[in-house]
C-alpha cells in the first residue's frame, strides 16, 4: 500500500505529465483516499512511542496525507476535496492531537525535538504536522466556508 501511494504521489506531483484522463481518475479516487485518511489518522499517534516506528498503518496514513496534500495543490482536485465531508475537521483534530502528544512527552511530535541521531532525521513522521497544516491551508484556499470552520 505504501509503494502504491508513493507511486501515486510521484504521478500527482508531476503536473506536466498528467493527462486529463488521468486527472479524472485521480478525482474519482480522491474520495476513497480522503475516507481512508479519516479512518486511519489516529494510527499516527502510535508513533509517539519509539517502538512503533515501523507501524504499517501509521506509515500508510503519512503517505495518504502526502498524496492528499499534492491533490489539494491542484485546482482540478482542490474544489472536490474542499467539499469532502469531514476531511477538514479530521485534519484539524489530528493536528490538535499530535500537538498535544508532542507537549505531553518528548517524541517525534515535540516542537523542540532535538535531532541527535541519523535515525531521528529519517523518522517517517517528521514533517507530519507541517503536512497537516499544508492540507488545512489548501482546503481553506479561496473557500470562505472552510475558513470560517477553522
């Protein structure tokens, strides 16, 4: 699943080589990806414990977020995902939970997380909060209703 999401991420982020037919396929699958992200977003919180660095569900959720960020960076998919029920609320709630988890103990979600070793630099959750913020910003872009919700 992670490899498939990484392939989708590469294809979605390369805006020059995406045909209109492929774009339509991505729009049709956007609902499924958004729904999967909403279901699995809590799995990322397992990464607060160092032992769960290889948790597959958490890694899938991180890749889902990456793909959704890229999809919402494209105007063709943006409007569709802005109207997706609950996606914005899920992103905001997940951001709150990861921020709270970072405040409760020193872990990968801690803002002042000291990078001391190479293993922490390559941790899959590094940047997760910034990608959540990017998704929230994209979902609020030129959308007064979503801006008011946030």
